[in-house]
């Protein structure tokens, strides 16, 4: 299975999109708002839609039928699995970092 880290420098925006969509389908503007609330920084359209395109290519997300000229997206099963794996990896990394910080 491919991993988000395969996206290289694009992995952080992709992670934010997957986390946003884990709560349910959203269109781009709603994702920008949600990511802004989660991270304190609202992604620009180029960053957002570039990451959306890469996530669609990997079948981690899929577009739903347009609603009022807005195109919502949802997480796929593969996207849910990739998100879970990445969050577990991050949890392990954070735990190791916190242990090392406590020793220092």
C-alpha cells in the first residue's frame, strides 16, 4: 500500500485534507475553512487543489456529484487506511520524541 510520505513535500496538505474528510464529505472551500480551524493556517487554492488531485490519483479520495456548483469529495476506504497508518506512524514518532525530551 502506498503511504502519504510517498507524496514528499506534499504530504502535509494531503494529511490535512484526509483529516478534514474523515469527518464527512466536503467541498474545497469547506475543507479550506476546516483545515484553517485545525491548523491555524488556511491553505491557498493552489495548494489545496494540487493535493486533492494527487489524492484522487491515488484513490484516497473521490469526487461526489456537484451540489450547487460545488464539487464535494469524500474519503475512500484506501484513504481511510492510509490516514490511519500515517496517524499511527506520527503517534509513534511523537511518543519517541517525548520520551527523549523527558530524558534530556
